[in-house]
């Protein structure tokens, strides 16, 4: 996996006027529904998606010292990026 030069400028804030219910406990299944509901109501721009991909690449790259080998790093990164592209 080639690691590009990265910038961390992803905007995680909701649009003006948006309000979400109180989030369920992250350990509960209801939290996944909560996250998906928010995702449907806050579309990501192409720049936002690019920044998400770059952030994933950076996080996987930064974790490589805690993983067994480069192949594992690459496979984890590819799996996450594939899941993002399909969602």
C-alpha cells in the first residue's frame, strides 16, 4: 500500500440546523443504527470522502509497529478502504 502525503482537514461537524438524538451506548446494537441514520442525513462531499480515506491510510500506517508484518498492514488497510468504498 503506497502511503500518500496526508492532510488532516476533515470536517466532522454537522450542518447548521441539524440535531441528533442522544447517542446510545457504543456497546449496544442500537449505536450502529444511530450512526447509519446520521450518515444518511449528512452527506459527505468528495473532499470529505478523500479525507476519510487518507485518515484511514494514516491510521493503518501509524499502527504498523503493532502489527505482525507489512502484509497484515496492507490487508487491514485494503479491507477497511474496500468497506468504505462499498458503503
